[in-house]
């Protein structure tokens, strides 16, 4: 199982997290639901996507729903 490190701030405290690709995919899916938009801080939103597409890999294909070989 591949673990990916990230940081989040909750109540002004930084937390280190280790997430699986599936956990990241689930969280990303929640961010796309229009009812959840209220939880996204517009001042910190949407600056993590570069203008160039990321390298093609199974993780990005899966998270963006472009993978034809996923389970």
C-alpha cells in the first residue's frame, strides 16, 4: 500500500497525515459535490492545479475518472 504525506490545518494547528490513494480519491470526490462547496475556503482554493496536465499515471487517471483499466 502506497502512503502519501500531506498536511492540513485544523483549528490553527498543523497535522501531518499519511493517506492512501483511495482516501485521497474519496476526499477529492467530496470536494466536487456542490453541497460541500460551503466548506471550501475560496481564498485557499484551486491554486494547486498547474496549467500543464500531470504526467499520465494510474492515480491521476483514477482520481479524474479517465482510467479504463480500474477496478
